[in-house]
């Protein structure tokens, strides 16, 4: 078997056999295939795509290239949720405790985001003392005692994916849907799950800008899961404006805490209930999805989800009082208001611009090794469809350093579009796959 022959066949649109995928992934992971040949193969995949069988085999290869988290000793169905990421997306902090309070075992494996704002781990680590570097043994203990744990993705989990992702990053092949699907699923399936709920974001603040691409990604990930005997459902959700009002790590923890106390924004609450309901249903805690929704709402309203979040925070070394007393969280020292240049209706809020502005003042990172500032971010005062007067506050920028505040404020101003007509309401949940 020669690497160059496999590159040529994939370039020409042929389907590779399972053992040929094995040869490529194992060879590259073991440094027997050089970067330049794997780069050529990735570009061939970018243009020619992959069949469902190829994507499943690629996922399996990456999955078995490293360690997996064995949770079989903990009795019960384990369910996680994964989001492809968006601006202001703090649903993991809400959904995981809601599902766990309904009796679902939730090993929530999360990463650190590049760009926009930090990932779920960055948000959680803005809570004083919170530990995300827990061992598999600690994860099993937390699942047994609390029903919920927040784990960090390690380099030992699917190391082939880590190597391939680094190469994709520098060869303009990150956007390949088969490569995205196998990357996500190899990490998720490495944590010993029985079921998975996917939130595939689409719109200006999401990685996927077109609904047709989001649908293809969702279908591919659901297919991978099913071929590996996992129960998987995906929601395709709108990310044309930020989710909720808060963008930034500690600010998002505050909003998640408010939402779990049934005082959160409508869009964030609605999506969190729907995601939690699907986790509850896939865990077979209810016989219907409607019943699962009612149970998720009940756990929100009676405070069970909030109490579960505080219990999980305390179990992982965090200070649960910070979820009541926000002064215990990192707080910014400066604030800048952005006002409306004219009266009218908010027709669009470019989520990508809000995310980029938040990133600029330190809430996100451009490189893996960058440090983030957990205190900074942006709080929206209005959402799409609301009426505003000239000079009224559109949002507030919270910062600790003044370096890029002016630039960020200009970007935020550009994000808001004011029109004379009220825009048509856009659905938050656009499609369900699986």
C-alpha cells in the first residue's frame, strides 16, 4: 500500500477501504507518513468529500489512537451534549445540571474555544477554585455521587485527531464537513457515552454560515453515532444574534445562574429546556419527548437544576456561593456604553462582530496558549425586534484594560443594524435531525 496512490484515488473521488483509512491514520499518528503527504490527503478530502462509511472508519481510527474514559462501572445511561459553538452559548452550564437533576448521568466533556469567547471550561474556571483537570477515577466517583461532572478533553484522548486538527489549521482544510464530523465524534465517543445530543449552530456567529452545511454536518454526526450503536439527536439552531444577553466568561456564568433560577432570557431558557429534554428522553427517563420537556421545565422551576449546579461546582472544588454572590466572580474595572445612532427597530445583531469585539478585549483567544481575562465581555441591552430610541443604550462593554476598547466599541456599533420596520421573527430551533 502506497500513500501516494491513496491520495490520488481520494483526489479522484474514489471511496477508500477501511484498511486504507487505517493505514493513513495510523501511519500519520506514528510519524511514518510525513506532513506533506497527509496535507495532500486532507485537501483531497476537502474537495472530494468522504462517504458515510469512510467517515465512520476515520472516527473509529482516531478514537482508538489513544485512551478512552471507561464509565461502565457506573450503572445507568450516560448522556452528554455537544455544541459546535456560538457567541454567548452557555447552554452546557444550564443543560447539564437540569438533565442530571432529572436522574440522567451526565459526563460533560468540554474544551477551550479559539476565537469568540472561551469554551465551557474557561467559563467554569472563572468560578473561584473550580477544577476541570479531574482524572477518570474522579469522574466515575462524581458521576456516582452527583450524577454530573465536567471533564476537560486531554491530549491522550484521540491524539490522532489532535495531530490532524493542527495540520488542518495550517492547510485551510478546517471547514471540511467530514473532517469536522469525525473530529467532534472521536472525542465525544471517547468518554464512554451511551447517547449524545448535538447543538449545531448556524448563522453569523457560528462556524457554519449556511443551513444546508449545518444540516449535512448534523446528519453526518448522527450517522456516525448510530453506526457505533449510540443514540444521537441533533438540533440545528440559530446563531445570527448572540444567545442570551451576556458574552464573556464570568458574565455568562452569571447569566447561566440566573437562568437556572428561572430568571434568564427567553431564548436561552427555551433552548436549554429543549436540549435537556432530549438528554432526558435519550436516557429513557421518560416515555415521550413531551414528558421529558415537562420534567425539564419542572426541574428548572422548582430549583432542582440550580441546586444540582451548586452541588457539582462544590464537588469540583469551586465556591458555590459565587453563583449567588456575583461579586465573588471576576469583575471588570471599566465599562463603556454603546448607544443607538437613531431610533427604530433592531433588525440584526451580527453575532460574529460581538464575538470578535469580546475576543479583542480579552474574553477569547486567538492561539491555544493565549491567556483569557475571565472578567471582561459584553452585555446586550436589546435583542433583534426591539424598538430603540436615538441615544438609548444598545450594549455595555466591560473591560479591565483600555488597549482595544475603542476598536471593540466601533466593531460593536457595526454589529447593530437599526431599521424603520420591525423585522420578521426568526425561529431559534430551525431543524431536528435524528
